[in-house]
């Protein structure tokens, strides 16, 4: 039996979607339901909170980066072993990129494709009855996206709640939640979004406070009733990223955390063995592994410790002499010659590639990416198209002289030029791979 599902959407980031989603996931789990979180688009931080709240790994469902068959395969897999799925929107509900209909990357694409109703979270601070105009706009903007209920967030008083709720319900939209303003429930953020789940010293207590808030402020029975069965069409994993080796040494600690859950799950489902190690603990990749993978994360916050990790450095150098090493975003930075932190201190990195990067002289790079691989590498054979995402503030200060890894384009196909680097068995790029393209 397939899970029931609901989308949690909002007009923009910062409206309270993640707090409502985490609290809802935990509150439903408290009722004995097997609950799973999903995230539209390429966000790799929120699935960590979803897993902590439910005990089940989260999943990214991305209508731009994933071909329809892969999207359906992942959605069916997520629904097969769950009672309820809460699908959290990235940014605003309708936000995506122009292009092929149904493949913008927005949560609205998924709501329409699977017939999932949306719970709309509205930050009503600084307004009252005007909230009804916002809700009406959402309800009528796309006829194939159903706004099933509204949660009013950051209310200032009971009178404020009544003004907002009466105006929205006059439209025929049920208000199923009303959350009072409470600064203690604000989730901490840094330059790439929320502080990661693993960095909260008292994570489970924080999640339980979110659940307490939801149980206090939302009509859970009404929310459950609004949800609809998630029944995707048949899919397959033909365009999933295949495991780059049978035994994969995967860097995992506070400096290396950004790897999409669906990628790791597919590697395991295909028979690969994941061998985690911690560069911050001065671990080296296991010599018996076939490949070493350095995912993204926050190496700029730990550059001094990484520079001083002699065993890690020696182990990486030895590994790279005979076997593939690949780095994404933060991992790419660590593979380079040097990393300048936010204070302007330059730290030597692994030197396995020739570039240097800086977080002090930063510039935001954000958006979907299409990469045509120039050479064979752990992402695939030369000529392959990989779809993914780029989100970082660091910039390359010295490009070095390595051969480029790929020719890059944005989500709409506009050329961005050569990207990343390749030297011997080592490759890396700022680009996070999500799936093979078509």
C-alpha cells in the first residue's frame, strides 16, 4: 500500500516551512506512523533533519535534475515502505527555472504530477487580512496544484489570528494551523542555509520542541485527512548515478557532509560498500577501497585542522597514486593547493589538483548545472551528461593548469565554460552531481 502524502509549501524561503515540516514529521511519528520526509529540488541539508525526525532517510525529488523515470522510481521507493510522506518545498512553492513543462524543479511540479495537495505556510507577521489575497493567489495560480489548507505562522495575538483566519476561511480554504511568534523556535542558519542537523548539540530536544509546537498549533487529524495517496507511475533507475566502485571510501564528518541521500542509497542498492572515514579525525581512506569520494561541506570552517591532519594528507597522496579520488564543492577545495578562510588565513590543502580557493574573497554561485564530461571519471565516461547543482560562496583564486573535468552549462543550457579539474587519478568540481542527464 502506498503512503499518503502532502506538500508543505510557502511563498518564499524563511516562511517557516522547515520548522513546520520537521515538527509535523516528528508529531506523526509519535502517533506510531512510519513517516518519511522528502525535499523538492537540490537541497542537501534539510533531508538530514527529516531523517533525524523520523528515523528514515530522506529523499530529494527534483523534476529538473531527474528524468521522469528516475523521479518516479525514487518516489515509488520512498512511498513503498512508509505510511505518510511530507514533501517540503524548496524556496517558494512555484519557484523553478523556465523550460520544459513539468521540469522546472519546483515543488509545484511534483504536486501536479502526483496529485498531492499542498499545505500552505504563510508568515503573517506585519499583515492581517491581506493574507487572504496571498492565499487566493496561490489557490488560483495553477489549476493543477491544489492548496488544501493553510497554516498561519508568526502570529502576534489571538486577535491577529482571528483576523487572518476569518479572511482566509472566507475563501473556502481551511486554516488547519495557527502558530504564535516564538523566536526560540527559529532554526540557526549560516552562509549555505540552515546549520546542519549533525551540528546541533541537542538535536533531538530541538526536534521535539518542533513537534510540541505542531501538536499545540496544528490540527493533526485535519492534516492527515487532507493528504492523498502517492501513487507514481512505474519508474526505473537507469539514469541514477551508478556506484563509482565496489568499495567506496567516503569522507564523513563536519567538514564533509553534502551528499544527496538518494545517491548513497542507490550505491548501496547496487551492491557497493560504503567505508566512511573522518579527515577531521586525521583518518585516511582505507587502502582496500576502489575509490575515495570527498563530498561537499564546510572545509572553510575547519581548514586549519585539515591542513594539520598529516595522516589524512599522506593517506590521500598514497591512495591517489593508484586509485580514483573525486571531490565535489568542498571536497574540490580540499583537493587543491590552498584554501583561504574567512579571516584571510591561507591553509595548505592536499595539492592533488593545482587550483587554490578563497572564502575570504567570496562570491555566491548558485543554480542548476549541466556538465558534459570531458574525460572518463567517477561520474561517468567521457561525453556523458550529468545534471546537478552548484551552491557555494568560495571562489577560485588560482585556476592552476589541470585539464578541465567538464564543459558546464546552466539549467537552461547557456554555456558557462570549462569546469573542475583532472590530474592523473584525481578529479573534482564545484558542481554537485544529482543524476545522469538525458
